[in-house]
C-alpha cells in the first residue's frame, strides 16, 4: 500500500538531514508532473489538498488522481511510491473529519490565529479523531503573512512562533508535526519592497533572512520532533521574467532563497510546502506557449509543456532544496 502516513518518512528525514516536499495539487497535470518527478528520482512525497483545491476539483477526483499516480508508479516503474495524502490548512474539525473519512492519511488543523488555549482545544479534538483512524496531524503555532487558503494575513498581523510555547502545545495536543513561523510567507509576493534590499545589478528584491535563531530554539525544545515550513516557494525569477515577457504583470514577486530552505532541511524541518512555484512554472510555460503559438487552442498543446515544466521544477527541488532524492 503506497498511501502512507508521514510518521516513518519524517523520522528518516530528521535523522538523514533532508526534508520531504509537500506539493499542492489541484488537477491531473499537476499530480502527474509532481509524481513523475518523484518516481524518476525515487523520492518520498507528500501531495496536499487545500480547502480551495477540494472546492475546485472535488475530494473524490483528487483522491482518485492520487490513487492513479500510485498505480502508475507500480505499473510503469515497478515502484511502490510512498505518498502521503494531506489536507493543507484545515480550518475546522468537520473539514478534517471529512478528509480523514475520505481516505487522507494526514491532516493539518490550522487555527493558529486563535488564542493559545483555543488552538490547543481544537487541535486536540482533531488529533483524537485522527489517531483513532490511523491518521497523523500537523498543527501550527505562529502566523505567516500572505494568502492562506482564502484568508489574507497582512504583514502587520503575522507573528513569529514563540519557542517557549512549543513544548506545552505539542504535549497537550499530541500533534505529530508542527508548522512554525520563522519568516516564510504564502504566495508569490512574500515581502514588500520596504522589507527587502534591492540587488543593484539586477534590480531584484533581496528578502530578509529566515529566523534560524527561532528554528534552532524550537528544535532544542522539541528534540527529534518534525517541524514544517509553509510558504516556502522560492519564486524562481526565470519564471517571473517569462511571465512578464509574455504579457503577465508580476512586478517584485519574490520568494525564499533556496539555500536557506536547504539549510532548514538539514535540521529539524522535515516538511517543506511548495505551491506558488508550481503555479509559476505552469503559468510561465503556458504564457510562453501562447506567445510562440498564438494559433493553438487544443489544451493538450499547452498543458503538455506545462506539465513538463512542473516536472522539471519539482526534480530540481527534490535534489537541490529538499535533498530527498533516492530516499524512498
Ligand atoms: O497555503 C495555501 C496554498 O498555497 C493553497 O492555496 O487555498 O489557493 O488552494 P489555495
Ligand atoms: P507557497 O505559497 O510559498 O508555495 O506556500 C505554499 C504553502 O505553504 C501551502 O500550505
Ligand atoms: Zn501553507
């Protein structure tokens, strides 16, 4: 059975100094691009589904697409690809329960915007139901800036995780992994120009460094416990440049430098969430395709290179950022 929980994956990742990529899926081409990369590189994988993705594609379609990827790996590569099917940013007990009942092996309950005690109470409720059903739970402490599943969190309302809270939170909730806020942020515009410096040669924004001091203190207080980073797209500037060159408008889109994510993956961070970079790879490829072939109108003509662009981007992440190639 290749749909698994992240328990064993995270233990090996922690000990091995690498992280598992958690990629958001919304349709067939995205599932295929990601899983083809993971199959080729023998990489363990987390495919995650947001509430918005579930509303867009329906639970059953996404579940069946992921099951198809598992079957395809077995049939075409003779490989039992281990995949975690995860709910990203669950905001209620009912949503988490529905995903658990519908075959997911992992859920996130994200009520980090609530006061500490209320976050503990709802997380504990989800953990009890999930563990009774053999499912693992990711929780969150601290609030990331950016767009988080239809919720906009301004930079002023975001807050770093307080390391002094993590032990009590994990002990009292029984959660299996913890997402923390150390300066990452959701979306393709992670920082305002005022938060960055500017590279004098390229004119591109240079973001402020992640708060590794917070990560280190969290890791000291929770030895061996898997930490999760959300908002970890790097917003590759080659995609942004293609999008802008072919009629798009994404000025000052900026992400997290890959070497900082690699550094986090060497330590306590076992899961790194990537969605925006998938969107950018697909959009850049499709915009370029239409620029070069304005007469095309068959979706297969532009989705074939789009899917290949996702695959190439994911391969790069698995090897150079996550370090999880060959670990399945
Ligand atoms: O963290 C949010 C993910 O990028 C999912 O985004 O809610 O637009 O599907 P979404
Ligand atoms: P990005 O927007 O940086 O890709 O973050 C995705 C994410 O955290 C999904 O939960
Ligand atoms: Zn997220």
